């Protein structure tokens, strides 16, 4: 007889383990908190408590999916070996990898097949089109290429064991063989697909699938039941931790200084590795706010993973407490960018040499417009209302100096014909522009009005070097296609 010893599980993981009613369920949390282990425990529990076949054997067949075979070998297989010991063995290596759990727990024999598939593309799911499984388990579901893959995997569940008179097209929906009796007399019926996930950006298909396309129904249920472990750390801005000795990591996050404080509620989830594992991730991810938000705070990040172009920018250092007024008698310099987005930044330099960023006019997305329309609809009205007594100088990027601006004229011609004094930016290439900006930020020689929201968001990380996932490194060129570029 084989004896399985269950470790105590923290609350959210335990709720996920014992949910035998939701057709689809998902467990998310910070990275490295044992989510796949709990999913594997579910497989074993269901294999042990499924209704026996007429010969007394409890038979089941589970499909287990991850993006790559290497990850299945390195993470999933060792987990089943750890849980089941000698009762678990691998019988096949690839396409799929085949595993088997065989044991007698004192209530009769158990035979459970594990079909481990790596689905790198949507087309790979075709491999299981004619196969029948009891239940399914997806590891790191966000790594898959499309939501259709999850749906297709679910369609193959609930078909094994099949009754003698089963109709493959209909009866698997209410398969009488999928009956479970758990300790304490709890009974459950039907198929399930369980998945674990790490958090992604809000633009990722998985966020849409799990959140936006998963509303709460009138009865309080969802198409997919979502379980979320607590974050390992809580972000506390600097003002709240000044003068205190904190347990965690003091750093900057989204342009603010502060600290990631250890979250006592997460202690049960991290006891195997200790706090240092996650705190080293925070330190190594400095500047990559989206990664920290996803991997540590267990939230869907505000943007795709990237490293800020200006990591030295801090809101409390560089953003004024209230709107900045124009200084009478001093010229106003307007930085003009009419690339993918239409942006105008109004600045002055005070008598101390401090650069004051006072106002922004930005047209992006649905608000995008030509430079001529921006001049007539936005720029002229603003200058007439707010700067009638000021000298206004338009500073144009050299890259756009001779570029078509509409109406058969260059951008500089449109600005000059509109009555503006136009000067070239002294830098011809973007690298020295970024270097000069970095120097101004580092020396705190710029103060920005809090009303310049888009500029602040860009400096705080919206303008970033994207992560090249295949290489695990950041691009040497900033993302030039976002609204922050």
C-alpha cells in the first residue's frame, strides 16, 4: 500500500485545491509560490477519489500542458515525483511525455495516466483533437499563444472513462463515470480544467481572457473561477516609511521612492525559499516597474515589460506640488514633436537656470490630428489666451525639420507661416538628446507641473527599452511606437 502525505496549504491554495465544482479554475500569484505544486495535488486527489470502474480500479487520464517540453521536464515531472514517490514513473519522453501513477491506497488500486504536452503554437493543439481525458491542467497558462488553446484543451476533458453507451459528441457533457467522493462525504461530478498563471501586462490576451471576458454572473459565479494568492510585498511610498527601519527593500517604483514591505499574509506561500528570493528579484528588476508589479505585487502590470529610459526620474523630486505659473517677461520655449504622436511641451528657464515644464498639449490615439489642425485648433488658441505678452519660440527636432507636414509644405514651413519663430534643436541625433535629458534629471535641474500627466508618465517608465523575451535582455533602442514615445 502506498501512503500519500499532504502538506498543510495556505488559505488561497487550499480553496483552489478543494474547488471541485468550477468547470474552469485558475490560480495566480507572485512567481515561485507553489502554484504548480497545488495543481499537481489536485490531479492526485481526483485520481484517488474518482468512481471505480466495474473491476474496482480507479482509472483516470489527465492532460498536462505547458509551453515547452524543457519546462515540463524541469518543473512538472519533479513535482509529481516529489508528491507520489515510487508510485510515479515516466514511461515516454516526448510528443507527448507519458507518466503514470500506480498504487493501492488501501481502498483499492489506482491507475492514472499523465499525458504531458508542450503546445508552442495554436496548431499544436491539433495533436489532441481525437483524444479523451478525464481532466486537464495547464501550467503557466499565460505563456500559451491564444485563448482558443485553453478552450480546445477543455473540450477534450470529461471524455475518460467513458460509459459503455457513450456518444462522443454529446454524452461526455454529463459523463456518469466522472463522479468523485472525497473524505467527509463531499461528492463532485463532471470535468474540470485547472490552470496556474503569473500576471501579465493589461494588453496581454490572457488579461482579456481571464478578467475582461470573465464577468461575474447574477448568481455570483464566473465562467472561470479565479484564485489569487497575496503579494509577497506591499509597496509603501517614501513619505510613509521615512525614519523607520523597514523589513523589505528600499528602492524606487513608478517614479517614487519608498519601500517594498514584507507582507505577513504571504508568509505561508514563501516559507520554502524565504524572503531573500523575492527581495533579490525586486533589486534585480530595478527600473522594470511592470515586472515588479506582475511578479511581486501579483497584479496585471500597467504596461508591457520594459526598462525606463530615465530611471533617475522621481515624482517627488521632479514634479511640483501645484501648477507652475509662467514668469512674466521671460520667453517660452515650446518643444514640438510631430512623429507618431502630436506633442507640444511649453517651458521656461527661470533666473536660477532651472527648467520649468509648465504645460503640455498632446494628441494621440483618437485625438491625433495633423500639425496644421493642431496649430489652428490647439496651439494658437492656447497662446492667445495664456501667452499674449510672451515671446514664444518653437523648437523643432532636426529629424522633422524638412518632413512633410501636410498641404504640400514642410513642418517648419507650416509653423513659420503660422507666425511662429522656429529654431532647430541643437542635437541632430536622439542619443545625445537622451543623454542631455538624463543629465538634467540627474542634477534635478527640471521641475514639471503636475498637470503634464503624459510627460510625467513617459519619464516614469512609459518611455522604455522593451524586453526581448527570446534573449532575456532589454533592447538597446527605446520603444518608438507607444503613446509615450
